[in-house]
């Protein structure tokens, strides 16, 4: 009997020594989530912060450390989880790990509580020196509060690369109540996109009813380094609920489509330009897009001191993308200008879809300038005179210009031994290429040497613009020939005169003697 009692005491002693004096028990990892403010704002991406806690029930036992904890979130219902995986190297008892999830919440999601599944994989030591891997699913509860919520319904933009335009953004209150004193803030994180004078701009709405659409316009400029295509802007709505509390929407993604730079090509350029004349520069302008150009005007920029456009702009009307129109400029090239190929800078001034006047970049084009030609061709008809005679001096005058000239007054200038008693002639009108004969009176002195003499000639006329112009001076050759009229020869007459004078002198002296 004593032996049995001793055995019982020994076993009891051994069992008592196996229990810790504190009374704690060691348990396997127990991982749960704790979130301070799991409230979601529909209509965009939400960042939800939470904690992973091992043994959240308190210090009643000792929980083994979980290692290599991997968290794989799963979508639930209409909430899309944008976070692929979270990792915690070690999750000890009572030492939480802070993490966050990106949740894309649709704008029309109903209010209520939702649970985000988190698939856990982790390892721990089972206390016997072996590593154990476990998998389990826990949940992160989130809430969608009742109140105003907002969604981007539509956007459109007229902004072009290296230009400006208007971005229209239409938002809808898809929540279950109205909003008051709302401020819509739009911001850009790209240096290529500015809104107004900076990187952000805001609009105010006093009352925004449930289901109501609101459209906001933002002045938008795209820089030189911008590229055609899509840019993403961010919008947020700060509002007051009907209850008087305030709130803010999630960040709303607002797409902006950057249109290609507005361009025009000038083609089929031709010109009848010539030094010292007024000609025409013609061509075709094409709107190469991407938008319509309303009330377009082709402009002729300053070409320098020797070339003067009569008008510096020509209206070509509205041009849809791909549409073309012809233009023509009257251009004067001064006599001091030079012939050869010349470059001219044209441009297009137009109104865009926002009714703003804009100017294209310079459009270089080339045209040839011909050498200077006389206004008239002057050909003598009757220009041969005998010394000591006079007659009609007739000349054929041809208009070499490409326009008619009127009130043509021709005048000749003769130097000795030539002289004129009628030095002017008149033609009322000369069409381009037309010839008329003009007649003057001209005489050659009796002592004129037989040879060719020049007669100078110029014209005063009115051009097609009504301007009175004095032409250059022309020289017309006049041929003088020896006299053939049979009169007494000059030498015998002189000899006879000398003989008479000598005889008279002899008689005079004789009488005196």
C-alpha cells in the first residue's frame, strides 16, 4: 500500500512540474486583421490601411511566431483589388504588421459592409523542432457609407500638342443623397499638361442632386514636348452632406486625349513675279488636321524691303480636316530686288472649336522671281533722215506687261544735230501684248554727219491699279544720211566766194592808190 502511494506521489509531482508556474499555454499562430477606418469612397481607387495581428485575444497564452507570411487578396463582388500580394517576414505574438490594400471601388456601389478575402500562407515551429506550413483565409471588413458619390461620365478635349484648348469633364452624383457646397478639383502630375495657369484648377457647385450630371470646363495647355495620345488627370470632389457632415470622394481618374498639333501644308505654289513689276503668287492651302479651322485666312509675312504684298492676308473660308482651298496674293517686286528663287513665309490664322483665334507656325514656300523687263518694246518704223531734212519719226510701242495700261503719253528727247518740232504722242489704252504706232516730227541739221544718232524716249502711263508711273528711258536709233538733193556743192561755192573777195580787195586798194 505504501508502495502504491509513493508511485502516485511521484506521478503527481511529474505532472505538476510539466505545467508552468504562470499558468500560460503555448498555441499555434492565430492571424487576424484590425482596421481603424475601413471606409471606402466609391468612384475610384482607395488605399485601405490595416494591421495583421498574431494572437489578438490578449496575453492569456503564448502564441508561436508566424514566418514568411504571404497575403494574397482576392476580389469580392464588385470591388477590384489592385494589390497582388503582401509579405511579412515575421509576425510575432503582440507585434502587429501594418500594411495597405488598393481597392478600386465602382462609383455606383451600394452602401453597406463588404469583406475582402485574404488568402494566408505562413510557417511556424510546432515546438517539437519541426517547421509547419499552414494556409487559411481571413477577411478584411470594409464599409461604404451612404451619401453623395461621383463618377466620371464623359470627357472631351480640344487641346492640341504645343497648343491650348478646353477640357470638358462631366461628372454624375451616383450616390444615394444630394451634395451641397461641392468643390471639384482637377490636377495634373505631368509637366506637359497645365490647367489654367498651373497644375491644378477647381470649380464650385452649390447644389448637386442625386443622379444629376454636371459638366465643367478647364482651360488646358499642352507643351512642346507633349505627345499625341492619352494623359491621365486626377479629380476629387469635396462636399457637404445633407446631414451637415463633410466628405471627400476618392481620386477620380480623368482621361485627357492630346490631339496632334494643328498643321497646314502649302502646295502648288506658282508665281508671275518679276523684278520691277507687280505679279501674282498663287497656291493651295490644306488643313492637315486634326480639327476644323474656321474662318481661315492665309497670311503673307514680311518678306523684306524689296518684296511688298499688296495685301497681307487672303480669306479662304472654313477648312475641315483634309480640306483644301486656293489662294492668290498680288505682290510687287521693286526694281532694286534681285531675280532668282525666293523663300516666302506664309501662315494660317483661324478660329478653333472654342472660338479662339490662333495662328499656325510659319509655312515656308519658294517661288521664282524673274529678271526685270522693260514695260514696253520700242521698235523704230521710220527712223532714217537725210541731213538737212525733216520728216515723221514713227515708232511701234508694245505693252509687255501682263495687265493693260492707259493714258500712255510718249515723249522724245533729241540732241543736236537732231531736233523736234512735235515731241509728244498719246495712246489711250494698250492691252497686254498690244502694239500701236506713235508719230513725232524730227529733223536732221544740214551739217549733220552721216551716222546713227540716239533719240531718247520715255512714257508716262496709268497701271491697272490707277497709279501713274513714269517708265525707264529708252533709246531709239536714228540713221542720218548725206544729202542727195543736187544743190551747189559746198566747196566750189566757197572757192568762188574767196575769189570775189580777193578781187574786190584788189580794186579797193588800187583806187586808193
